[in-house]
C-alpha cells in the first residue's frame, strides 16, 4: 500500500495488449518474460524515434522488475537477445478475429549502449501495427509486472486470466490440464502428478494472484472418467492496492515510467508527484514475509489479529527457529513454516513478558545513552586538552620573545634544575648554553626538553592562570564559545 495516488495513475493508464501477444514460448525465464512485456508496453505507448528504434532503459527495467540493487546491464541485454529469438504464438485460446495462425518475433533488430544504459530495438512491422491498434485486446497494468516479479511464472499466469476476462467478459474458463502446464513452461517430467503440480506450481500462483492483483481465482478439478483432464477456473475482479511498494520505490517507479512514456503514464509532469506517507513498519513486515513466499493475505490476517508488534515477535521467533534448524542441518520449507507460525500466533509474547522485555529494552537504551554521553564528553575533554597543550606552546613562544637576556638566563637555570637525571637531556641543555632559542625542535630530545620543561617554566614565570591551569583554560574557552 504505497500510495493511493500512484494507484490512480496506474488505473488510468492500462495498456491494450493484443490477445495473441500474451502467449509465447515458455522457455523464457520470468525475467525475460518481464522484459518482453515491457517492450510491448513501450511499443504500445510510445512512437519510434527518428532512427527507427524504440528504447528500453536499464533504470526502467530495474524499477519495474524490482531489481533496484542490480546494476547488470549485460543481463538485460541478454534478455532482449533471447526475446528477439522468441516467436510470439497467436491464438492460444482459439479464434480472436485477428489471424487464424501466425508466429513471429516481436524484436527483429537491436543496438546497445552500455554508457547510456539503454537498449534500442526494432520491431516486426506486422506486430507493431497490431500492438498500436489492437482489435482484440486485454487491459494489462504495468504495475502487475512488478507486483509478480518475484513469483515464478507469476505474470504469465495472471495475464492468461486477465486476457480471457477482458476478451470474453466470461468469469469461467475450462483449461486443458496439460495445455496449461505447457503454457506455464512446466515440463512433463517436472511435477508429473497433479498433487505435486498443485503444491509447487498452481497454489503459489493462485495465492500470489489473489493477494497481489485485481483478480481473484478459484478452481475445481474436471475429470473424464477417472482421469483428470481439465481445470475449471472461476475469475472474479477485485479491488487492488499497491501493497508491495514502499514509498521510495513507488517514487522511483513513477519517475522511470514518466521518463519512458513522456507524460502518457504521469499527468502534469511539471508538478512533481508526491507519494503519500505510509506505515513503513507494516509495509516492511508484509514485504519481509512476502519475500520468503508467504502470501500478503496471511500476513494481513496475522496483523489484524496480533498487531504489528505481535507479527514482529512471530517473525523474530521464527527466524530464531530457522537458525537452530540450520545449525542442525534440518530441512524445512521457510515459507510454509512461517505461514503456520503466523496463522497459529506462535511467538507472540504475553503482556507480562512484553513488559519485562520493554523494561529491559529501556534499561539497555538508557545505558547506551549514558555511554554515548560519556563518550561525547570524553571527546570534548580530549579536544580541549589538545587545544590547551597547543595554547601553552604558543604562549611560551610569545613570552620568550618578550624577555631580556637576564630573564632568559634565569629561565635556563630553572630548567637545568627541573630536568630529570637523564644524561642526554642534561648534556644537550649545557651544550646549547641553556638557551631555549638554540633548541632544534625537529629532534626528539630537543622537542621533549622544550615541550615538557621550557614551556612549563616559562609559563610559571610569566604566564596567566589559564596558561597554567587546564580548568581555567577550559572555563574561558567554553564561556567564549
């Protein structure tokens, strides 16, 4: 639920996809399918540049495909290359009044510019014409590419039913079981029985569609004799919200859409789009669970029952269990385990336990604040002491320049008495005739004699109180600050 404002923008700017273009070879990865749909959006919403190319920006792919941290230009280029070798298959669902049968690739040429972060692509003229003026179409929203980007086969599964609903207005469709598997790119050797197909493919797709999109799906098995042959789906439109986006991501997505579509997606570009404030804690909890594979509906239900604090406790408790099982080498399904914990409320603390935890947290927080205060005070003290030492040497230099030869001679005698019984120090002091001006402060011995003894005796003889006493110096500095 990133922002109602962004949702309204997206609702106004759905794309009319020709039915045929929704169905293509499922050897494509989910990322490649997302890139293909983005390319179709660009063709549908923009015009060719003067050089004959359409342009796909890396930043747009990253924002829509939830790849914010991925800087890999080569991966996007490879996806476009694969798409250019993929034939789009018309009439997967039968007659659509466009063609009886036709197959061709969308992209027939491409050019790259890594420096600019763009990929230019040329489009098959027949398909370009069909995309720009579709006679039979489905209204698809670019948001759902992003909403389903982390769900394997997610967008193609959603598009199949959205296509059918928009094209026929019917809310029921019966699909051949093996044709559906083929459409989703599930090989015959993978999940060969319906039980495994249902658990690992069908249920996750239905859960994601129901919790993240504008469709709600339900199905029943249809058998011919004792053999499963079809799946009958019921499709119901439903209200949808931007529940996977945080405000910052929503802003980036809006910006990138505006750049690419030049006002077609964002109205009044002169005025910057303001994303409404969101409950970041709630969004973060949902997002964390969804990334593990738990449906947002499950998280919302737990939030309603246990609140944000309770769900946070469940997640923390579950993560601790994960670490223990990992250390023992136990196998488990993180998605199913967390979903069960959320449904059962395992890990939610009792009020008394929460109070103890809060008291302990406050105690630790107080100690940390005290530690930080002590550290800050010590840093101030150390800085002042360094300034005090620098001040003393500077004052000693000033005072020495003002003294007569007699006064310097008296200082020399005082320093000689004050010097420790270290042969090098006493020999050096006599060697220069007890004259401070003859000390070479680049040398260690001379530097020590001057800084530790000459400065001290000079300030004792001629200095002020704040030249001798650190506390007096500190008071003067702080008062003048």
